[in-house]
C-alpha cells in the first residue's frame, strides 16, 4: 500500500468531483428485467441447512428511474417482498426501498450489483450478478460487533478489522419464459 501523501487526497477529491458532474437520470439494463426463479440454498458451517424456491421479478414502472423489485420465497406460506429499485446519484448508484422506511444502498458494477448493511448486529453483503442466462444471488452474513483487530504493527496501516462469517446463501436463478 503506498504511503499517503498530498497527491492522493487531490486525486480522490478530483474523482469525486468528476462523479458529481456525471449525476444524471440513469437506467437499468433491460437484461435484468423479467421473472427469475431457482432454488435458494442456505448454508451454515455444517453445510446446507435449508433449500427453498425463490423468485425475483424486476420490471420497469411508469416513473423514470424506478423499477419494481419483488422477491418471493416459497416457504410453507409464500413470503412476498414488494420493493422498489430507485436510481440515485451518479450512474450505478441505486437504493432498494422496502416500502416500510427501510432503504438499502445498492451499487452496480456492470452486470453485478451489491448491497452491504447491518441489521440487528448482523452485517450482510448481498449480491446479484447476471451470468449468461442466469442471475446469481448471494448473501454473506455474520456478526458486526466482534471483529478481529490486527495490523497495528504494519507501516501505513492503522488497523485491520476482520469479521467472522456465520452464514451463506446462494441461488442460481433462471429467467422464466412468459
């Protein structure tokens, strides 16, 4: 890691200004649109603990920069979550509005989107990736309040916080032909 000196803050500020000048109405590629279905596998340290059908439906709305984002889990009773994906800020920046005062940031990088947040002391990283004819869904979770602290002896590093992973979920979703 290079030492911090005066040229790095200038580059960071310059990059931020360029990003701010690119704020515009953005769109979501139509390759994300449709209903996607597959099996969600939930893992613990002992292996798969649960498998269930999962659906994700993404569709445009009448409002520019807003898409319906509905997740359906097929449990004993269906668990449907009607969210909205909202374009915000510069290209690639979105929010998932859960329609209940919860709003999660989501960042797009080409055909990959990721959200990271903490709920009830559990840190979650959730990703969505278009891969060929599939949409890959992944959740990595673990406690946020018990990091391992190391690296204090390394030059140019204040400290490293390493967080344990307690759970993993994965689904390979395929587009449902309508």
